[in-house]
C-alpha cells in the first residue's frame, strides 16, 4: 500500500476570478480507502471533476498509474480503470438491475451491426459471459432478489449499490465516490460500507470518497484528507483529524466533535 495510484500536483481551477481549487496536491495510495472532507465550497467536488475528466484544469497535473492523465475525457479514463460515481445515482430507470450492469462493458460485439448479422454466435457467447458476470455482481452486493426489478423502482440506497456494482463490471482500479451516503438510510448505508470494504479487501479496489458523515468516514477511511479554500488543509487518520485544531476551527466545530458527525 506504499505505492501511489494517483497523484495530484499543484492542481488549480479558476472560474473567472474565483479559485475553486488552488495549488492542490495530494496522493492516493493503492489499496487504500481515502476520505476527503471539508466545508461546502472547499473544492471537493471540483477536485473530483478535474480528476475524473469532467472539467478542464487551469494548471497543474493529475498522474494515474504513472501516466499523466490531466484533462483526459472521462470515457478515456473509464477505459484506464478510473471511474467516478455521483451523489445522485445515474441509473437507466426503465432497465432492470441486471440489464443496467450488462450495459457497462464497452466495445461489446453486439454493438456492431456487422457482428450482430454475421457473427451471432460470437455475440451470444459474449452476452452470456457479461450476463454471468452481472449475476456475480448482484450476488456479491446482495441484490440478487432485485436482479429483474426495474432500476427506477429501487430505493436511493439500492441505486447507490447498483452504481457501485457498475464499477465491478469493468474491474475498476480507482473509484471516486461522491457522497455515497447522501440520501441513504442507516441500514443501507451500513450495507454500502460493507460492500466497499469487501471490494477493498477481497478485490483490492482503491477508493477515494467525498463524505460529510464523520461516523461513516471513521469506519471506512484511512487516511482522511481535509480540504479548505481549494487546497489540502490536513491529512491524517480520522482520530487525528478530529483532534487537529485547524480542522476543528475551519470545518468540524467543537460541538461536531462531541457528536462524532457533521
């Protein structure tokens, strides 16, 4: 876990005269679950958008697996194994859970009309392989009972599990989780946390998550990075973060520390 899978070097993003991210530098260790916290407007989501190719940077660089990926579009990063999930899940509402998962792998033979017409055997074999993997994913996430349910009928927490499952269909190397706990009840949040930990331990997934719930961060993340005014204010364990005076003053607040959450 000593090797960095992602490095952000002096990254900045300006919107007119506003610096949303300012000379931000950080490292994500391979095999870790890294948390990013900070007050609203601290630059967390903008940083994710820059890393994931949803925004162009003003300066600086992003290095993934020793390759400079600065400003590469998201579909190219997807092919390299860097995926980002969103605070609001982006499912195909009218497709089943299983069909949503089967849509994920890129460049499937059936997408090509010539293959569909001239190589039906190849298309069928590949589809069976994708379907088999999708079944493995729903079983891993304890969603087997919902495999044939339309995704639009799922609860918010179940949709977050489905979105996590989509990352499993392409064996992601680094997954950026944007407020995975937002709008999720405590029971399903526990299930989400268990699935993330299981992916991390059993399949060596690396995660970086933006989150506001300090209880969830404490359970899941080491290290925790605190952002303020577009750059890194502090990095340490969750206990170190809770005790750091700068963090307490700028973000957590003394009443928050006593409650253990924001």
